[in-house]
C-alpha cells in the first residue's frame, strides 16, 4: 500500500486494492412474501444460487489482485473482548426493538451461548424466530397482540449491499443514518468494527457522519469522483441536510476535497440511490439512466469563509457540469439500454447503470444487462461479467454490493 492509512478512497476508479463484502446468508431464507415491503425487497432470491453468484463476484475481485474482506468476519473479530461482546449484544437487542425483560434475557442468552463469535454475528444477521427461544410464552400485552408475527428480531436481508451502511471517503468514513429502521440496524456492525477491530481501532479514522445524526444518508448516494470532487445524491434515502452537514465536516478537516456536487434525483424505487442511475467508469466516462437527465438538478457546494459553505445551482447540462469540475475537455455519458425506452427501463431495474470500477476503464457488471454491456465494450471499457439472476432481485448491482476500503491514488 502507498502509506500507513487503513482507508484510502480518493476516486471511484483508482485501482481497487481492498474491498468489503457480505456473502448472503440465511437472512435471505427468512424473507417471506408478507415481509417483503417491511424489509425493502421486491422478490425473494434463491439463496443457494445467490451465494454462487456472489462467490463468482468475489473471485473476479480476488483474481484481479483485490483483497476481499467480509463484514461478518470483521464483526466477529471486533468482539473478541468479552465486555465488548456483551455491550454489542445489549445494543443489538435495543435496536431490534425487543421489549419485555424476559424476552430480552432469552435473546441475550441465545446470542451469548453461541459457540463462536461468527455464529453470534450470523444469528444477528439472519434474524431470530420466536420458535428459537426456549420456554418463550407471550405474557405481556404487547407480546399477545403481536403473537402472529414470527420474529423476535427481524432478519437483515439487505446486508449484502455493503455500500450503504457506511461509505469510505478519503481517509475517513461516513457512518450512515439509514432512512429505514430495518436498514439502520445494519450500521451497528460497522460501528463496532471501526471502534474495536485491531485493523482499524488505533488508526483514528475520521468520521464525516454518524449513525446518531438525525437526518438520513446512505452510501449508494455517495460517490468520490476524484481527490477534489464528491458527488452525493439527494434521493429517496438521503436528505439534503445530511449533505450540507457532511460537507461542512469534510471542509473543516485537512482533506483535499474542494467541491461537493449534490445531485437531486427523482424519488422513485428504480432510482433509489444515485449509484443506481449514475456511476463513474473512467476519467471521462459515466453510465447514466437517460430518464434522469431532464429532471436532474445539480448544486455545487464549496468552502465559504470560516465554517460556512457556498452553494451554487448549476444550469449547464450534466456532461458540461461534470467536465467543468473534473477539469476534462469532454465527458461521455453512456446511457443505460442505449437510451431506448424499453431496454433502458428493463436494464435499469436490473442495475444496468450500477457498475463497480476496479481500475480506470475496467468494471464489473451484471450479465443480464446485455444491451448496456455491449455499449460499454464499444466505448472501450473492459468488462468483468458476473452472473446475476438471483442477486439482482434485491435491486442492487456490483457497486451496491461492495464497499472499497482502499484504492490506489490516481
């Protein structure tokens, strides 16, 4: 590595050296049709095939020199100290909304009696069914009213989208406050990893945002365009106030970032995060969903005097705005599905615009988005194509499923 930093992400396209993934677990098999809305899914992936696809993704990365770390392993390693482990369990119980002293005690015993820390973490992630608690009887009014609900603690099926709970920006992180309760619980793992894991705890990692902040921010809306420019989406999941708050904190530190481009994108399920409609694939090339170009508004946020910021609404077309701030002559926007209404809508639903760059002009893509993939190849982009029939059911692509921790500087 280039220096002693444990985190180093100053671009979307610098050669990827270390990445964080989560291999889908039994939390997927705790999804039911009745729970899909509550747990933010549109369909139920088939776990066995989803794991095969995810393993193929990890192999592409490792075969190209990327160190692959797993969220579940780091979380287990972060709680080796018994007092930390107990605090972790207590905080999980609180955030899972488990009420009643008897029920809390049963859950705590179940978790602390796991044979290994990895087993404990897996159990937290997959959810706890009422049937797993020995001698559980609904005795409180709340339990009796909720007696038809099968879980004591909900599963976390969105965890394989590691991009969202926290985001690496420069040498620090935004430990995010997620829009929904079901996803905000996911950030607990990152909190304990950065506070207690031997790899990170003594590194004084700057925190640009905190899970205790009272406005929402999610990692899929955060893109690091280069060492001076960030792009953040104002979206269904990220508040404008969060962007302003984080910009002030970053500008207040000795970081190289000078501008935050705030992209106001439509509040639609298919456009959930900025990276579902827009990703960077080379110094001057981006994928984009054509439907956002018209309604997209961009605000440029920069340092003001003292601790203030300046905000300027950009009036130029998107490619001109990007070329201006990236200081390149021209930017090429590669439209999902080639701009065809039917192809674009279908491939956007399957994250055709959501690519993961592992080096400049070299990206991982889903196999099913064949129209967009052909356009990328014609534009000179090198593709690593991964299987995607089951993972795509969660509405996220290769970028959504990965959190870079270290990229080489450009």
